[in-house]
C-alpha cells in the first residue's frame, strides 16, 4: 500500500520533470493528438514502469532477503493498473469510448486533466498528478452533480 500511495508522488515528479522535461519528445504526441493513431510514443512510459515492476518481482523472488522487492513491484503494478483504468479508459476513453460515468470523483479527475491538456507545450503545465488532483476540482464536481 505504501508503494501504491508513493507512486502518485513519483508519477507527479516523472510527469512534470521527465515527460514535460527532457523526454517531452515522447510525451508530445499525448498533448497533440493524431486521431489516426491508436498508439502514442507516450505509451512507452507504461513499458518503462512495467519493466521496473517486473525487475523487482524477479530480483525479489531470486535473491534471499530481498523478498520485500516483490511487494514494491506489486505496488507499482497495482498503481499502473489504476492509472490505466483512470487515464486510458475513464479520461481519454481510448477503450470503451461510449462508457459514461457521473461519479463526482471521475468528473474532478477529468476536469483537472483537461486543464493539464490545455497546455500544448512542456512549459506552464499544471495538474501533473493522476489519482489525486487539487481540492477545488473535487469541490466543483461535487457541487455540479
């Protein structure tokens, strides 16, 4: 659970300083959509975190006294699954595009993510987190339900 919760901070930092920093060339197509392509260069970030998670599973299961790494890998995996569900299915609707939801939490996430995507360059970004967003988005979504 600690790793899962920590992943939100790691994701925020990775998104702000890596994706909107020196690896903007991989994240650029996520902010500037090509409607003719299903996959994006940005999807490589899923692969990077999956490799880290799998590596922790392997190391933790093979080296005595490093079993705790399995749990860290599991936390990363669970966060990745939550991220996929929220980001790809609920927010961007890359899968199940007709799925409609009215839960205020998801509406707050969508609103914050739309604000993030209103910036088409790496500078001046905001709302870099995924599962936790600034409180005022929750307040607005709850008031508008």
